[in-house]
C-alpha cells in the first residue's frame, strides 16, 4: 500500500518527534537515560490504553481485531515490539552513554537505508529511480546537519564499540517495524501500536527491575520538577509520534515511511536553534533545503515515474 495518508503521517512524525527530542534532551540533563525511557513508554502505554477504553465505551472499537488475529501474527507483532522498543532502546542508550549525541546523530543516518534494505529483503518492495534520488537527498541533508564532535575522555575502543552498538540499535529498530508491516496492514493502528508498546515495555520494565540501580530507575515515577519536560515529551514522543509512526508504515511503503521519518534530524536542528539557541548557519540551511527536496521527490516519486514513463 502506498497512500498519501501514510506519507503525511510519516512526515508529521518527523516534525513532532523533532520537538519531542528537544524536550527529551532537556529532560536528560536531570533524568538517567534508562529511567527516562521507562517513564516515556509507561506514559505512552497508559494513554494508549485510556484511548482504547474511551473508544470501546463509545462503541467505536472492540477486542475483535485482537481476537481475530492469528496466534502467529500476534506473536510477530509482540516480537516486533520487543525488538524495536525494549532491545533497540536499551542498546541505543548504552551507545549514547559511550559516544554522545553528536556521533549518535551520525549513526542515525543509517536508519532509512537499513529500513529500505529490510523492506526489500522481507517485503520485496521495489522503488523507482526517483525514490532513490530522494533517498540520497534526504540522507545527504541529514549528514550535513549531523555534528561530528568526538566525545571527550573516551578511548578509541569505547568509541568504536559505541558506534557498533548504536548501529545495531538503529538496525533493530528498522527491522522491528518492517517485519511487522504485514500485520500492521490488517490491524487498526491503535491496537497494533498498543500491543507493540506493551510487549516492549514488559521486557524493558523487567530489565529495569532486575538490573543494577533499579531504585534509581523507578524513582522517576515520583512527581518531581523533571515531569515538567519529561511528561510533555513522553506524550508527544511516545503517544502521538508512535501512533503516527505506525500509521505511516501501515499506509505507505516501509522504505518511503523510513525516509520521511529520517528528516526528523533536520527538523530537530532547526528547533534546537530556535528553542535551545544552538547554532544554525549556512550548513544547516543547506541541509534543510536538501532534505526538503528529498521529501518532495520521495513523496511524488510514483507520480513522477508514471509521468515520465508515459511520455
């Protein structure tokens, strides 16, 4: 399926996630990464369950989509959540501690190419030449935006290890959502999102409970000043964004959704300049222009191919 609604949801995901990322960055100054990850997923799941209860009370939804889902497809959806949320997030935060935000943003550029690779291997998706041109423009724009400052007080081995962990995390994230696409196309977005997040949070919660420093991880649930940023970030990043993210993969090609998602790095650069007073110069402006050109090319790739092919 390649519907404009999916492309719109994927691009809107990137925009909203960029703002949520700024809030998460501010929250991370006072909250440990694992605790913040646990908090945001718990808030997101609570909102998803609340939304489902309201929909069912109004007669707009029911348990039927889950009851009618074959056990193997339900297992695939849950496994997707475990891989893409619990495992990927855990590895990502370990990598973040090793190499910092700058190099993480560079590694994040591998998300779209890996998603395209998995979509080709698992779903046999085929793109036009215009889609590949758009992909190159998006990735080029993201690379231009990314900062390459090396972390201090880290050995070469730690940096290499962190880069490998981050790449594995991004790969698991892409693999987790692409593998679930056949099931996502059959399930309502609200149910599929809730089930994926519940499976991921269950394993993440177990890890936070049994791992070292577990009291510190769970302390985030005591009301504090940290909630002023962590709560809106979680609502936007783990409720609104995740719904839009899954909808994007449901209604358009996985490869196109991933490419449009990738523009979040560019949007984050703009918002960081506006809200965090970070530098935004010619390089960032050029990156934004490249990424937006790529978005237009990817979004209209099918129409352009048909138009040129018909001439």
